[in-house]
């Protein structure tokens, strides 16, 4: 089967992180649950009596941090989104350190193989810098990446702009963006990249309807790019 990039000279492959390379559906959800439990106990989330369900939390994964947490609390508590983010970030780092975090099976090996083929590898996520640093350190990803950026570090940047910066940094004009949410699709299109959607992530097939190709397992990317 041919794909839009078949016969073209690809220079780069850009990846989202959560739901694409990193299986954060367990440890990430637990970190957020702990943050809610603590802030509810501290009395700073008046009217919130229960922790959001795991499905509701997973549905937010991939959004910029403040938007992520604001979507889980009433509008009148939107000012507490940053508190939730800071508390959850602490727990995420702790869980990563104790070995609770996992990349999807074969993800790191895939990156190594693509780098050996001469492709420039980029990691562009809507997370903040501290979280990305923890993930990259835990899985030694700086050994295989050529560029990485955490678009959630500031309201002044976004995934589209950071992907553009990454492509310019590595000197690539052609490539593919791999991700599981519409943010990834939009960033790819805005930068003239093809888009591969990950159905095993947090967006679902409907959200990925505009993808050039879909994969149910990150390891399938090897054959798509053969």
C-alpha cells in the first residue's frame, strides 16, 4: 500500500509524547488523582467532592497544562488549575522515578532504528518542561532525539510554533508528525508535514479522521516508513 510520502525523501519524524511514545494512562492518571485528593482535603476546591474519573482525565491528556486542569474543575475554580498542575507534576516525577512510567512497547527501539536510518527525530509535546525533562531522563531519550520542546512551558508558545522551530533547528523541510490528538494533526498541517494518527492513544479514531495513515501500535510505523 502506498502512502502520500512514498517515493519522497523524508528528512524528519516528529513525535508527540503522551499517548504516542509514552503510556501515561496509568501513572499519569494516578498523579492527577493524588493531586485532586490532596487539594480536596486541603479545602481549596470547594464544591468538588470527588476526584474526576479516569476516563475524564484521559480525555484531557494532550492539552496544554492549564487548559487540561481547567477542563476538570468548575469554571469558578479555574484559578486553581495551576495549583492542580503543580501538585500533579510533583507526583508524576515521583512515579517516574519509582519505575511506574512506561513507554509503549517497542517505542524506544523504534526511535533508535529511525535515527540509524538518518532521520532527524523531534519530540514536541504540550506538556511543561519539568515533565518532559523527567520523561527524557527516565528513558534516556536525549540519546536518540535531535530536538525536543515542551510547548506547555508558556502561554506564549504552542505546538505548531515549536514544531516549526524544531524543523528549522534540524534543517528539515520534509517529514511526518506522529501523534494521537488533533493538536498534532493541526501542527503537522500548519508545517507542511504528513500526519500519522495513533489510535491507541487518547484521541480516538474520530479525532484522527484527517490523518494520512493510522496505526494501532507504534511499532507499525517501521513498515509505514519503509
